[in-house]
C-alpha cells in the first residue's frame, strides 16, 4: 500500500512511522520547512526557544513513552523538577511541585477543612470509574457527563480547592477559564496523579519529531509542501502538495481540523466538514523574555502559576531549568504563557510589555532583556468543552474508505494525544488495507 500523510507534527510523524514500520510506502507532506508542528524549536541568538510544547508528562504519556523506547531514545529524556510558586492575588507565594498534585494540599492558603474536602474529592474520584487513558478521545467521551470543570471543581473540591489547585493546574495546561473545559481530562489526571513526572528531550520537545523521522528509514518526506487538494481516483486518491501530485491508496490527514475540513470538503459528508470546522480553538500567546546574563541565577522555583484569573498570564517558566540547551551559558529566558480571554484586547506590543512586567513581578527586578520573542497563534490549542470528545470521535466512522484523521484535537492538546491519534489512524488504515507487506526490520 502507498499512503500519504499530511502534516508532520507529532500526529503525522507517528502515523508515518507506524505505517513504514509495517513496510508500507509513505509520503509525508509538511507545509513548513521543518517537522514538529507546534512542538518545534526556534533558534535565535544562541537561545533554543520552544515555539509551543514545554514538557512530556511521564506515566500519563504511555504511547509516547513506548514510541521513544522503540526508537531507543527514552533514556535520553531529561527529568524536569518543576519547583513551582503559586502566586496569590495579594502576592503571597506557596511552594509546590507541579508534577506532585498532592503537594498542592500543603499550601498555607488552605485550611484543614479545605484540605479534607479536597482529599475526599480526590479519593472519591480514585474509587469511581473513570478514564484510564488521559488522551484517548473515545474513552474520555464515555466519562464526559456534560458538566464543565469549574462547576465540578467548585462543587467537589470547594471554592478554595478550585482556586488553589484546579485553576493553577489546568490554567497552566490549557490557558482558558475552567468553565470552557470538560471534566474528563482532570478526572483522568487525578486518577493517575502518582504517574505524573515531567521530562524534556535535551534539545526541547521538538526533538521528539526529529527522533521519529530519524527512526523512519525509507520515508519520503516533503518539507515546504503544503497540501492544497485531495481528489478521488479510480483506485485511491491524488494529493496535490507543493506543486507535486502523489497518487496513493490512502491518506492520513493530520493538520489542525480547520485545514482538514478545507482539504476534505466534497470528499466527506458536509456534516463531518462542519464538525471539523466547529472544533473550538483558543487564541494563544506566549512570550520568551531572553537575557544574555541571568538576572536571578539562584531563584528558588522554576515555574510560577497564579491562583486566580485576574492576571493576564497563566504560567511563567525559567527555561534554563527545563532542558540543558535551552539558553546560552550564563543566560536565562522566561516563558510567559498568557490566558486566552485577555488576548482579544491586546496587540503583540501589549503582550510583550505585559510579559516583561510579569517577569519583574514574579522573579524580581532585571535590566532590559536582550530580546523578547512573541509567539501568537490565532488557533493555539483545541478546547475540549463538554461534548467535544464524542462529537470528534464520531468523525472516524464517517470517513470514506482510505481517509483517516489524526491530530491532538480528538482528545485535547498534548503530544500524547497526537501520538495516540497518529498510531490509531495508521492502525485503522492497515486493518482495512488489502495489501499487507512484511514489517521493516
Ligand atoms: C504554547 C503551547 C504549549 C504547549 N505545551 C505542551 C506541553 O507542554 N506538552 C505537550 O504534550 N503538549 C503541549 N502543547 C501541545 C502540543 O504542541 C500539540 O498537542 C501537538 O503539537 C499536536 O500535534 P499535532 O501533530 O496534532 O498538530 P501540530 O503540532 O499542529 O502539527 C500539524 C502539522 O500540520 C502542518 N500542516 C498544516 N497545514 C498543512 C497542509 N495544508 N499541508 C501540510 N502540512 C500542513 C503544520 O505545519 C504542522 O506541522 C503545547 C502547544 C502550544 C501551542
């Protein structure tokens, strides 16, 4: 079988790898001049800036871990001790560890009564049935009861539990108000809190896709080749990309859902196109404030999270502590990650200015930064609101023969969601393919 995979983010790269492993011919077309999508790294003045993804999340990323083990790269991951300050509205700080959810219970802002309420809520969650895989959209759909995360969290963990645990935690991951999110992911994380551990490849999360491509011999990778059109042929499909045409038996479509909708319009039912187009996305901005000389070499925490939604930002991260080659020797960069709602009224200059003010508030006075780099996405992260998973999951059954969809949006943003969906798309395609070649050794 010959397949085309469109989009070389983690979803497309994983799909291409999975198909090649079984000996299929694969052309992977990517619009940009590099692989990685929203995980890619950008090099500027000696800094290795993450354009998107910050970290992998240990035991709750089982498919990513399995893939990296297969590629003999898992042992190269660098653990990240995310010592974290949670900042209160009045400037008080509480020290926790981001990947040890239970450490949040130690915050002095919580009374014993608050702590007991949270502990009881978490215990109830542990004992009740719930999703085991944090990034399997079909499983998350089964446990999505239509309630939003804010209502659930205030009802079960109490207002203080909501403010000091749910908001800083999920605000860092998704940067939107909790009322915009379904409960399923948070429930899945609570059920597996002991498996959480943060790590990063030495060159940043973008290296995951580089590793996958290196581990996929025989792949026909076409960079700077945006797919423009897919047309039906007598025996399969033609993919028109970057001035070339590719005659294939099947296509895995792995860019964001709006692009997938444009490419598939006319090939799939109009209701399916609508579901793809209606998939909610957040506006997203983060800023890297970069210093050639580190103004705070001994700062006691590497992450800061606000315990409220009154600030513009949802997280600050010291990049030098995240992975070894993030900053030039003696330098520092702070990633300031913004909440979505305030962005509607902000220009990129406003965002950059607010980021520098935030850095001073969180880490203390500093001279002018060497440079400030703004990453601003009109469509940053898919929003998994109540009903999202079931709507998106239903799309798989609506695709014609030989067309499969992949992307993190089937669950919610995260490398694991992308890897999971890429594998699933490739496996579904191979299960229906009439030609079964021998695996590549
Ligand atoms: C600021 C930010 C922080 C994040 N932090 C984390 C984190 O800490 N941990 C984590 O696990 N995840 C994180 N994520 C999410 C993670 O980056 C995504 O879940 C992941 O990149 C999704 O992979 P994907 O392959 O589905 O999509 P993408 O990475 O978006 O890849 C899609 C690819 O398709 C390509 N494409 C688009 N149109 C076409 C076309 N017409 N033809 C060909 N190619 C096309 C794009 O160029 C892109 O390369 C973060 C994301 C952002 C934005």
